[in-house]
C-alpha cells in the first residue's frame, strides 16, 4: 500500500513537471515575439532566460524519468550524470547569451531606441501569470526531489523577473525612460550570469570528482582514526556522482589481525557513523593489517 502511494506521487510530480516545461516554452515564444515587435531588449533577455529555464526544466523532467533506470554492463554507475553534463552545456550557453545581452544593452545606452511599452507590459503580464501558475503547480511537489525543488526555484525567480519587466514597461510608458530597458537587461543578465557561473562551478567540481561542498575531509579522517579498532586511515577518496549522491572509499589499517566477521562489524560501525554524521550513504572500506603507508605497494 505504501509503495503504491509513493509511486503515484512520483508519477504525479513528473506530470506536473512536464506541464510546466510546455507552459514555459509557450511563455518563451510569446516573450520572444513580443520583444521583437516591441523592440524591447529587456523582454528578449527575459525570453532567453525563460528558454534556458525551459531547458533546465526539461533536463529535470528527463532526470526524473531516468532516476530509477538500472545500471548496466556499460554504465555501472547508471545514467545520473546525464543531468550534470546537460547542466554544464546549459551553463556555457547561458554565459554566452549574457555576454551578447551586455553588448546589446551598451549599444542601447549609447543609442536609445523607441519601444512599444504597452506591448511589453501585456506580454510581460502574460509571462507573470504563466510563471505564477507554474509555481503553484509545482509548490506541492517541490519536496518530492531535488530536481523538482530546483525547477520550482527557477520558476519562482522567473516570476520576479517578469515583474521587473512590467515595472520597466510602466516607467517607459509614463515617463519615456528609454534607458530603463537596457538597465533591466543588464540586471537580468547579471542575475543569470551569477546563477550560471554557480552551476558551472558546481558541475565542474562534480565531474572533477572534487570533495563535495560542505564535507570536511580532515574531520572524517580524524573521526575514523578515533575508532578503537583502527590504527590509521589512508587511500581516502570522496566524490559526488551527481548533485546529491556522495561516494566514499578508503583503506583502514586495523590494530589486530581480526576475523572477517569482526572486520565486517567495524565496517558497519564506520558506515553508520558516515551516514549519521555526514549523510554519506555509499561507502567502500577495505580493511588491512600492518599497512600504514599510502605509498606501500602492499596496501
């Protein structure tokens, strides 16, 4: 009964996520057309931002579909890193888009152009309503997985961005502040650049198998060394398979020549400690006796 309920909720979350992908694509097309006809760079930049989010949402949707796919003989770790590779590609594209928008915004500052402010406001309001609808749809599913939570936060920021474009359109309409359009473009660009750079750094760190964020390797080493049965710990490796799955492996040199069953008990204690204190759930621990040097070929 419990498994059926969980499966139903998981499927429901995927359906909602797919619906927000379609909705976001419609917003993007509407904003891009509206930006071209209204001559608003801010609206075009928001459209490009929404397009990037559509890609991110689609990646999240695919990741949700593939999250339970079994590992096979060619992909023994499974297919989780497809999402990381896609995020890396998406980050590069976003950074390139931001550079282009900055260039166009500077040109608009130097040579202001007339803008159809009413059309900007109408299209931005449509975007705001659609983004709000997407936020409400995903709100109840945002705690189902990190993928959906990330998509929810993307859409929440899109809502604020659309509100900014509306404010800009109103100021242009009533006060003819043409410099507002490139200014909003730059503000959106800096926001997207900051988010993209953060994602880029995180994905590169994951692909380089860096120590995951928030993990103190020296603390782990010290705490395992404090186990009564352990003489020392060496050959330590810790990395992330994706944005939330941490893997850990090490060699422990035990103080006494123990039976396999006793070694298993020590490993079990260490694994439980890593789960409870560091949320590390994937561990490989090799036990050794009288092997204390990392460069020892016998270790």
